[in-house]
C-alpha cells in the first residue's frame, strides 16, 4: 500500500516536471519588470486627458472594480462623429485579455443604440484569439495594449511619454 502511494506521488511529480518543461509558455509580461504599476488615479487622469486631447466629449465616466474605466464618449464631428464606448483596464496581474472579454464588450457596443465604435484599452495586452474575435465581431472595435496607447499619447500628449515609460505595461518587456 505504501509503495502504491509512493509510486503515485512520484508519477505526479514527474508529470508536473514534464508539463513545466514541455508545456506551452505562460506569458508573464506584466511581472517581468520591476517598474511600478500606474496608480488608478493616474490612469484615470491619463484616459480623461487623452480623450479630451483627441477632441472627444465625455458623456459619462466611471471607475469600477479593479480600477477599470468605463466611459461613454461623443465625437462631435459632422458625418464622421458619434457615440463611442470605452473600456480601459490598467490591470496587469491577470495577464492578457481573453476573447470572451472582448466579445462581451463587443456585445455591449452592438446593443448600445447609437454607438458607432468601441475602444478596449488593456495595458496587459490581448491574446491572439481576442484580436481575432475583435476582427470578426459585428461591432467595430479598436483594441489598444500599453505600447499602442503610448504611441497615441506620444502624438497628442507628448509631455506624458517620459512618465509613462517608467510604468509597467507601457513598454514591451
């Protein structure tokens, strides 16, 4: 009996070692850097300043659980403007955003009458499946990871770039 238990434990440990050695790589993008994470207040300030610098009006904005920002924006340009939904997450600890979250946001965009586009910002980035889901979604979506967000900031708020480069998630590791 003791031998059976010992063999079972040995096989289990061997399986764990094999999975760790030959299993798929687990991306740890957010944990590779020792740089600090942007604070929720700084992230919200960045998003609101960026939205205003892009000429968009804020209809509604809220910071929810996990410092996630949800906003309804208005682009006042004639013919090209309209209502936009924005979902921005500074969270890095949970890894890249999965397709299910992107599809859930796409459903929100599609079901919100008058919305012309959704913008999903995630400093942690998006999985390949999430990017494919966004391309196949009936609702127009823009997905922006940290480096893509930094590029937009470089264009419209260049004084913020140096500060943002010091935070995790804005520059690829």
